[in-house]
C-alpha cells in the first residue's frame, strides 16, 4: 500500500513538473504581457484525461505551486527584480488557474467516458474559459490591470475551444488505438478458445459414441455369460463374465474422462456467431496449418448467408476436419473454396479443393469407420475416424453429408446439408451431447 501511495505521489509530481515546464512555451495573443497562453494547459488536460485514478485536486494544487514557482523565477530573471513578494503577486493567478481547472474537472472525473467527445470538448472549453476569466480577475485585483474588452473575451473563448478540442482529439485517437490493440488481443484469444472448443467437442463426441459401443459390448458379454452358464459351460461362462467386468471397468474410466472433459466444456453459450464469422475462423486456422506444412494454398470463403447460430463449435469441428483434409490432399500448391448458402429450410456448406481427388471405388466408402488413404513415412495407416466422425456429427443435427469427385487429380467436393431449425437456439448436437447426460 505504501508503495502505491508513493508511486501516485511521484506521478502527480511528474505531472505538475511537466505542466510547469510546458507552460514556459507560451504565446501572447493580446497586447502587452498581462495575459499569456502556454502549452502547460494542454499538457495538464492531457494527463488529467489519462490519469483518472489520481486526485485531481491534489494534482491541481501541486501544479499551481510548480507553475507559480517557475513563472516567478522566469519573471525575476526577465525583469531583474528579485522581490519574492512581488514575483508571487505577479504569478499567483497563474497557479490558481490550475487549481480551478482541476476542481472543475473533478466534478465529472469518473464519468469522462460517459461523455461523447464533442460534448466533452464543449464542457472542457467552458471550464478552460472560466479558469482564464478567474485568473484575469485575480490578476486584475492584485495588479490593478484592466479587464479586456468583448472582442478579447471572444478570442479567449476561441482559444479555449481550439485547445480543448485539440487535446480531446489527441486523447480520442490514442484511446481508439488502445481499444484496437485490446480488441485484436481479445480476438486472438477468442480464436484460440474457439479452436480449443472445436477440438474438445470432437473428442467428447467421439468418446461418448465409444462409450455407447462399450455399453453395448458389456450387455452382450453379460448375456453371453448367462447363456453359457445355462448350457453348463461354466468355464466359458466365467471367462465371458470376466471380459464383461473388464469392459465395465473401461467404461467407468471413460466416464471419468468424459466428466472431466465436460467440466471444461460446461459453459452456457451466451453469444451467437454468424456463418461468415465461422468461415473466418476456419480459413484462418487452416491457412496457418497449410503454412506449417510448407504448402502454398489459397483458401477462399464465399458466404451467401448471414445466419446466426449458437452451435458454432460443432460446425467448426465439421468444417475444420473437411478443410484440413483438403489441405493434406493438395501436394504443394492449390486452392480450397469454402462456401455457405441458405436454401429454403436448410444451410448448405460446400468444401471443394484442387487436390488429388477421390477414386471412383472409394467414393462410396469414405465415410465408413476405419477407411483411410493416409499413411505415415513408415507405412502405418491413420486411424480413419475423421470422415466417419464428421458424418456422425452431421447426422446428430439431422443433416446429410455427401461427397463427389471428378476422379483422381481432379479435386473433391463435400456437401453438408443441415436443417435451419437444428442450428437455431435449443436444437442441434450441442444439446444431445453436452446437456443430456443421463
């Protein structure tokens, strides 16, 4: 706490010092030396706008003291008069200006962001003008100088307006730049979280499907053990029962893993994404993937529908899988096109590429579990669950996925048809997988 207080004091002293130094750079808009306009006010206002966690009144008092000392020293050097009383009398009004200005700003210190920049500029212009008038009256009382004429008052108000709007404009420009930077960082984090969510969704979907298969195998094993026992094949019955119990243990372990994954995913969806935004995520992620594979691939998106949906995670899982497959199918250079159109009661996604295509004999079995054409450098096949996985997610929406190819080296095209009602709030695969947990 002491360090924070000390730091704030240093900040206020730094503001006061910067303002006092800036005030030495000044112009005389009127005849004589009675009134001068310096850069100090602009510096002072600029710091007040950005340092709203500090006490405005304290800053104003410190700045007033620093300004009075600096201007008194300047006055003594210029006149050759070293009377402290006379120097204070000549410059105390300039110090009071900053105290009054800080007091005026403190009235809405914590509501500055509530003002439109044009309104804020107008309010600060009035404060600036009032402070100048206060300074002149105090200077008039102490030095017995005249209060200038109407034309000079108008000129003084014009200076206040120009100075205030200049600082507000600079402040707004910096604020916008900061907001853009923050938005870019938030966008980057959002992309990362959505990509993680899409990957997590796919894993949970497949795990839940595997658990259903495990449950079916467990039931079949218990039934087999019962039948073998009825036929007095007790040895085989015991073995079947042991298999059933082991499978049941695997199921319990899988349930624990699924519960942990669901806790990571278990958040209410509070925003919807439009289909063009979903395509943006798909294009960005797979463009990076193609660069990682050292391929020069142009990924084009064509969105003819601006439909919004809360079920963007499963859609990203589907599209990312199809587009990443297309990236892998292209040798070195090529093009991938991702399209989305709205047709009557369904949304249609089309993913096409200029890759190797799909052979005629494979086109009918590419969605079957275990099918793959991918092998690593050691000749070991991939798991082959990708497209079967995608098909199951599409089916969970009540949709259909189709593939076509003009033959090898002619590229492939996938069509995903999903009913609009399934993509609206309250429908779709999200509900089935993540909320029906019985």
